């Protein structure tokens, strides 16, 4: 429910959880934003047979974790650090996406304000 | 010689099989391997019926759990069923059950799935009616017929899959997702899985099936048979994700979870309480499955199998000790007499509730947090959390009834932990239900889930658990002057107590019409027209004919016969003459 | 029963066989007639048995019917020779020649002699009458037949064979009616091809040989003799299965020739006849099963001093043929794997 | 057994006793702790005793009917049953085969317990003799059917 409650405040601008950003990424920023770079290489992901839904910006940590799992197969608790790194990265990623969501919401509100004023 | 009884041999074989499986599982999960073996039986009209075996980490792990639990249960039933005359039959039935379960687990082919599926239905029927009294016959028929609905759906799936030219559904999952036929197939698969896993319209059979012997309940009706439906849907999952019917399943399974949790609070039969808690957990698995997390459902399936089998085995010890009494109103204070069994019972109950670092905690907490992370409506969210609280609620009520109060049956009694065979097998499972959560958590999640929640939502599980435990304590507490809560809300209580009247609605209410129609058919068709037109009528007509014929035959007047032949010849001659004249 | 015990009968049986060969291999109608006559005259001594009054009655009846049929046959082939050229077809001639041949083989509208005579014959004579004596008339029939007439006769045979056997208590009469029914299959097969007829005939004679031998060995003539409890259960069982095979129930070999005939009939669009044939064999199966069923159920007769068993030598022979009859179709599929 | 009218007939006091007993069983199902149940049972006893002195049969019957109705409306959904009594979980779980089954054993089976069956035959003879002494010899009926 956390998700639906979190996005509940954005219903008045017709914004839902899975919507994509519609504004120009540079709007309202003084500095230049760079697109995020994918650190894991495609062929590595393919050779490690990572399913497509996990090939995100944290996939390089995931690769590390997989390698660790492969090395210490029965004693998987030895990979706690790799797992933690991966989950941390996913967490940062999530926070970023939430920030984008909030930015989108505010931009839409601003647009409404401008249109309403005009 | 006593050592080499059928129980011991079966235990040994199954246990070794489970150890082999755990070895292969770690190898397969490490290398991310999938093996498919195929053997073509018959091929006709370019369709081939193949016996195929699919080995991947999922099937291997499930096989390992099934064989481990069944080996332990067989070991346990050596003592539980020790005075049984037909022990061999019992063990063979259980082994047949394990065999068909394994057949179901390893087959990626809908025909061989049917083989296992029907085997499960048949053997579970035989096991439910094992004590041959009226109650178990009724329960067995209810079980068999409810499962039969699912069998019919699987059969229809087979005929629909004929359109694809092969029954290896495994190969079509990725490519045929948007196909109309595949949509029909998946609806039927969902229906079949709902019957096997006792989801809401079909859930009345699971508490009824508790007429089976307790080891059977431990193996069949808690950990393996009922999870067959969940397992089937896990296999079909990639097909079902975006379907409308999967959303319906989410609602139904959520309601199942809720309904079973409430009914367990009103139930007094020890085994039925556990059965209803199984039903609640099945609803949990189904609903998380229908939200699109098959691996979470699988995880909960495995841990749940462990502690639920253990719970049933403890209940079996108690029932055994109390002279077949299952009603918890007769019990109380048994922790003073059988501390070891009560230890196991408490561990499994707490694992069920999700007390931290027991098996249930890992799966259940993960499931609930993933529920919180997803986009859901408030109703489903409520169902999840209320049901979690209810789990705590009935577990505490059970604990209070069994252990805390005074013994309630006789004034002279002598109860003790008599049997080390049972205790040994229970301790094996207790170790597993402590450890298996974290072990599985490490091993099967190659792609870990990230959870990021506000504090209160994160702690919501603990809130509802504490609330549930408190209510459970209050509910089983009874003073002299206490009002009877049951009587005050009699109608509502009966409604909740009888599983929302589901047995009446889905079975007793429904089958009346079929029976009535069947009787009409019998009267009018079988014993009426079809008798007249096929059986008796035909014989009557033929008899008349043969009497008529015998009149000619039995005159036995040779002269007339020969004369008639000559007459025939003369007749023909005459015509021939006419014919020849006309030439 | 076996005529190698008796030199006279051996002589006549030899003539019986060869007369059939004469009749089916001669190239003129007169030669055929001669073969038929010799056949008749050699079968009568085989029938006769000085100990049995019924057999002499049967031989007389046999002689009368066959000679009338022969006379007609001779008369019409002579007429045909006078009136018609070779290879010319005429409805009336063919019907008349067919009628006399039908009478010779005991086919339906002229079959009234058949159950009567059968009553006076031993099982081995019955076997000869139902199998070997059919060869020459049917082959001659195939030389010159009227198709429409024959179709009518086939249906009549099927129905009469089925209905006549329904309330028989004598096993010999029952077998006679069953042979009338099978005659319809044989005639329909001869309409398709001679090879098909040979195929059907071989299977049919094998099946009735089992039945006749078995009845001979158990000395059974009436249904109620089957109710003896002294008869071994296994014997009854093998009787049952052979009956089912004779009636043409699918897993047994009796079904095989019928199946093939049905197949050819379908190819030639004879649907209605096929329907009649199948339905009549259903009735046939019904009364076969009724016999055996009651013999399993009513074990109320117990003979005190009799033990019923097979002689060993016969038993092996019989078992072998029974095995072919029971498993033949199943085993033969393995040749085609 | 329609021509035996007195079997199902109970007196009024029997009916009241039966109602009281069923009421107690129902209370037992509701109040599972013994002391609580005793308290409730005493209260229930008092309700019955209050009307024990009613002399008018019409009123008494009416009261009985009311009591039955109240019991029916407050019947526990899961009544408390002892396992071996009718309705219980283990009812008829162990089947005792009737005595005459032994007579249908095969002679070879009987030969495994020679002493028992010898004595059994003797007992049977004694029983038949006793029977015939009491009721006279059985008439020979025509067994033909």
C-alpha cells in the first residue's frame, strides 16, 4: 500500500506510479544533467543469463553477487557484502526514481498554475 | 528384524532421495541449469504424446522437500499407525502419493501432469477414506469430487492444447502469451489450480479431508497435495501475469486467506484449525502469486510445508495421546505432560505466525513487504494484513487452549511423551522449520528483492501480530461471569464458523440439483425409455420374430419345403418363358 | 470321430475332398455338376451310422434336397447352354442357377433342410457340412451370380441366421444358424473378390473347428449340458472366448476377417448391407454370450460319477488353435511394428 | 413397525429431562472451562426448577415447546461430541464384525483354530437344543422355490 498511498497525492495531476516522465530533463536545472551510464556490459549480462527485468543500472553489482554465489556455492552467507551492495544500489535507484516522480508532479502542478493564471 | 519394516525402508529410500536432490539442487542453482528429458510414446496426426521430465532448481528443490517430509512422515507413522493391521497398504498408499506428486513436479507436459494430478486425486481419496466410517466416506467423496472438477479442467486443457500440436506447455509459455487459445487454457489452468489448492468456491473440502489419518494430513493436506495447484500456477506464471482472471484470483485468494483465518478462530476441532490455517497460508501463496511474484510464492510454499507438517505431527501426537479426541475443548494444560511435543508445537506455531528468524518469518515478512511495495488497492492490502493478524490470533488461541488452561477431559489421567519414534521425526522437522527459512532465503533468491518502506508500514506486520496475539489471549480467556461472545452474535458467528456457509453453498446446496437430475435421468432414461428401446424392447421384438420364424422352421414338413422350391423354380421358368418369347 | 480309424470312411472322405476340387476346377458347367454329384454321393456314407437312427434320416433328407438342387442345376445349365451364348448374362438364368446353388449350400430362403439335418449329424460331420461343403457351391456361385438377387439373399441370410438362433437350445442347430449367418459374410466377400472369400473362409472354418472339436470332446449337444458344474472352469472360459471370437468381438481374431470385409464394403459403397451384417452379428453375439453366461451362472447340475476333461493330445491341439483365435489379432500386430 | 404405537411415546417428564440434558450438552459446547460450565448449568437448572411446579398441562407443554425452540435457536455450530459416540470423529472407525461371520469361514481357515471351533460347534448345538426346548421344533417348510 505504501506505493499507492505515496502516489495518492499525485492523482489530481493524473499522475500514476508507472508513468514515464513527460517533461524535458533539463527543465528547472541550472547545471547540465547527464544520462545515467550503464556499467555492466551487455555481453556479460547475457553470458551470466540475467533475466531482462534485472538488467538495470545496478546490474554490475548483481553480476558481482552472482559471481560470488558461484564461487561459494554452499556457504552463501559469505556473499552478504555483495548482496548488500546490490540492494543499496537498488535503494539509491529507487530514491532517484521517487525524486523524478516528485519532480514530475510538481512540474505538472506548476503547469496547471500557469495555465490557470493565463 | 523390526528395523527393516516397510516404514524404515521407505524412510531410508526417501531420505536418501531427498539428500540426492539437495545436492543436485545446489549444482543446478549454481550453474543455472535446466534439463529436459523427453521420451516419445505415441505420435499420431503429427502430434506426439511425450513423457517428459523437467529438471531445474525449482523442481529439484520441491522434490527434495516432498521426499524429506514424506520420509519423516513415514517414519512417524511407524509409531502412529503401529496398531494398524494394514500398515503395508497405508505406507504403499503414501508412497504412491509421493510418486504421483513427484510426477507432477517434474513434468513440463500437460498430459504427464494429468497423470500426476489424477494420481494425487485418487490416492488422496483413498487416504481420506482410510478410516472406513461414514464421516470419512463423506469427506472422501467431497474431496474426490471437488478435485475432480480440477481434473476435468486439466482434461479440457489437454484438448485445447491439441491445437498447438503438442502438449509441452513449457515451450509455449513465452511465445503464445497473447494468443486467444492460450488465454482459454490459462483460465482453465487457474480453475484447476483453484480446486486443488482449495481456493474460495472450492475450499470446503480441505477441512473435511481432515478425516484422514494424521500423518496423511501432515503430508498430503498441508504440505504437498494442496500446494500442487500453487506449483502449477508457478509454472504457468509467465503466461498469466497480465490476465484479468489473475486479478480475480488475487481477490478470491485474498478472501480465502481472510475467510480461513476467521473460521479458524471459531473452529474447535484441532486438525480442522490447522487445516484452516493451511487454507489461509494457501490463500497467501496464491495471492502473492497472482501479484506476480512466483518465487516468493514458491519460497513460502516450501517453508510452510516444513512447519505445517510439523504442526500436524504434533497434533497427531496429542490426538494419539488423548484417545482420538480432536476437540480442543477437551484439552488443556498439556505442556505440563508432554513438554517436548509442546516445544515442537510452539516452534511451528511461531514459525507460522512469522516470529523473527524462524522459517515463516523470512517468507511471510518478505511477502508482506513486497505487498507494501506494490501498487495495490486498499482492500487487498487490508486483507493481507488482517489475515496476518488473524494468523497470530488463532495460533495464540490454539496455544492457550492446548497448553495454558487446565486439563478438561477426565479427572484421572496420565499423559506423557511416550514415543521417541515420533519425537525423532518431529525434531527433524523442527530443525528444518527453524533453519529452512534463512537457508532458502540465501539459496533460491539469486536476484534479491529490495525493500524500501516508511517506518510505520514496515512495522505494520509487528503491530497486527501483537494485536492478534492479544486478541487471541483474550478470546481463550474465560471467567465465570463472562458473557458468551458466541451467543451474543449467534448468526454472525455461525456464518463465520461454518466457513461462510461455503460447504452448504458449494457442495450440499449444489449437489442436490445434480443428484436430483441424476435420479430423473435414471428413472426416465436408464430404467425408462432406454430400457424399452434398447435392452428389453429389443429382446422382446427379437423374441417375437424368432417365434414367428420358428413357426415356419419347426413345422418340419419336408414335402412342403421341397415342393415350394419346385414351385419357385416353376415360377421362374414361367417368367423366363415370357421373357424368351418377348425376345 | 476321426475317420482314419475306418478305411471305408477314409475312402469317402478322400472322394469328398476331390469331388470338390473337381467341381471348382472344371471349366464347363457340366463338370461342375459332376463334381457336385460326386460330392453328394460321397458325403452320404459319411453321415450314415448304423447305431443312430437319426443319422439315416438325416442322410435321406440330405440326399433329397441335394438331388433336387442338382436336378435343377443340371436342368438350368442345359437350358442356358441351349438358349444363350457363352459369357452372356441373363437375370432369370442367373437367378435360377443361383437358387439351386443356394439350396446346395443351405442358404437362407432355401435353408430349411439345414437345421434339420444338422440335428442328426455328429460334430465332425457338422464341421464338414458347415465348412467344406460350402466351398464348391460358393465358388460356382462366384462364376455366375446375379448381384441384386445375391444382395437380397445376403441380407436374408444375416437376419435369418440371427433370429433363428435366438431361441435354440440345441447347440448343433445353434451352430447351424450361426453358419447361416456367416454364409452371408461369405457371400458378401465373394462379391468382392475370391481372395477375400478364401481369407474369410479359412478363419471361419478354423473358428468353428475349435467349437466343434470342443463340443465333441465334451460330448455336448444341448445348452443345458453346459450347466454341469463338473466342467472345468477353464474349459468354460475358453469356450466363452472362442464363442466371442466366432461372433467377431474386436480383440479376438474372429473380428479380423469381418473387419476387412467391412472395409471393402465401405470402399464399394455397400453401406446398407454392412449395417445389416453388423447388426445381425450383434444378435449372434448376444445369444452366444447368453449361453456362456448362463453356463457360468447356473452351476446347479452336478454329475456324480463323471469327470469331464479333455484328452491330452486333443487338448494341446485345441489349445493351440484357441490361442490363435484369442491372441491372433493382438500378436499379428507385432509383425507390423 | 407402524403397528407398534407405544415405542416412540414419552411422558412429559421424560421429554423435559431429555431437553435438560441436551441443554446441558449445548452449554458444555459453549462454556468449555469446567467451572464456568458448572455456573451456567446451575443457572439453567434454576430456570427449569422455576417451572417444575406448573400443574396445568397446557402451560407445561407450551413451556416445553418454547424450551425446545430456544435450544434449537442456540444450538452450537460445532457441538461437542465424544470421539467414539455417534457423530464423533472416530465413530465406527474400528468395525466389529458380527458373530455369524465366523460360520462362513472356509473349512481350511477354521482348521487353523481347531479348539475354538470345536467348542463353538458344541455351543451351537446347545443353543439349538435350548431353543427347541423353549419354542419347539422348527417346522419343515417346503424349501423348493
